[in-house]
C-alpha cells in the first residue's frame, strides 16, 4: 500500500487546486508570487514548510514518491491544468484518517 495523506489534507489540496487562487508554475514548488506547482499548492493549503526550489514534497508529507513523480509529470511535462490534476488526485490518491 502507498504511504498516504489524511482525508483533511486531500480535501484542502483539492479545494486549493480548484479555487483559482493560485497561479500554476512549473519545475519547483513555488516559482513566483502566488505561483506554485500542484505539490506547492499542497504545502500552502496544508501549512507545510517547504523550500520553494524543491521539486517534491518535504519528507514529512506521507505521499508516495511515485505519485509525486506522476504529479510532477502531469504539471510540468504534460501541462495539465490544476482542475485536471485535482480530478486525477481525487480518483488516485488514497487517504487515511
């Protein structure tokens, strides 16, 4: 089984991605003022401290590395928008209580 995030973290993440409050960036968690990749949005909405130049979540976040890599590919290489990414997360990322 994959390491998982909590249901609250997932809900916050989906709400953040769908909110329209964040500009979508690429290649790092934060690439400008209010500009984040999909994993950067996770950090902001769940108040997880992060290095803006990192490409993956801090090790304190329990989300499988394969899933993170898939999300980086969708965000950076396939140019999926946040709504498409949120739909994929909703269907594919498991949670725990």
